[in-house]
C-alpha cells in the first residue's frame, strides 16, 4: 500500500484531498503539509531513512501555486535525488502540463478534484511503485482528452507524425495531438529508441516489423501502417535495424 504526502497551502483543499486519499484502499498513510518548506522537511526525513524506513514516502501530491517555493520547484529539487518519491500534480491551472512532463510526473490532476480522477492517479502510482516490471522513471507525456489531462507512457507510442508546431502520437489504442514540435520529441526520445525516418515521422525502432526497398524507395511497416523513409535517413535506419537483436532478418 502507498505512503503519500499531500501538499497544498489552502487548508480546505488539503483536507479534501487527504479525505479522498485516505478513503482509497491502496493508500496506507496520507499526511499533509501546508507549504513547500514543511513538505521538503518531511521528504528529507523520508529520504534520510531510506524507502523501506518507517518514515518512507512513495508519492507526493503537489499543488503548483504556493507561497515561496512552488510545486514545480519542489519537483525539480526532488529530481536531484537518486530515489525520490513519485510526483502527482494537483492544480487548478491547466498551463503547466508540459513542465510536469519534463519533470516526469506520474499524473496531472485538475481541481476541483473528482474522486474517480484521483483514483486513476492512485492506480497509476500503485502500478509504478509496486509492479516489478514498471521502471521508477517510466516517462509519460501529457495529452488532452475531453478537457482532462492524462499521461500516456512513451513506450506506448509506435510513431509520431509532425503537424507544424504540434505532433500526433500514434499508439495501439488511438492517436493524440500534443503541442510539442516533432524535433523536440526527436531529441528527447532518442535514448528511448526513437529514430527520425522522414521530416514528417519519428518511429520507435522496436515497433518496426519490416523494412522494404521497392523501386528505389524505402519504407517501413509498423503493424498495419506503412511509412515512407526519406533518402537522407534510409542508410542510418538500416544500420540501426541491422544492429538491433535479430536485425539480420529485417
């Protein structure tokens, strides 16, 4: 079960959040802090004693706008530790989702907090903290779905399609338009196995099923999708495919 710390300078909002967290059967303990300074002191004690200590904290639910240090400031400080608690932002402001993405937040919950939406955030935390197959730093990207910000794991993305200053993420369950240029994603996700194959497309190398050479043109197949590979990227892509495990059969 999860050990969580909720941080909000508005006492009614903090009490409501703590009430909802304590009602979730996946939450073992839920403590509150009224500002960033108090939160950092509590988190510091947890980090000193280690994640298995009696004072351990698995996750921090952070408001963003607070006097002094903001929730974003706290998350940046936590990112400097080797094994920091996971972070969920709880805020009335929609405009900080990209910063949350950069800080590898697990979720981004908008106020007023709905019980069902908070339960989804707790579910993600529970899987992240306790599932042996889930890395502690699993990267996710915020997407807007019907006015709700949700986080899609980067590992679920098969390929990215450029749309000017936007990019469309294609997953097995559908696609999502995000306000991030494809060039930015190319740089950020290179270490995660994404490679540019065309000015319009960035693909996950592991998702490529076939490399085709027909009439001087190169293309790749990802499931049922065929994508063209530009001449400038074809040689590099083929070299990468040949070096991956089992690449000789590509």
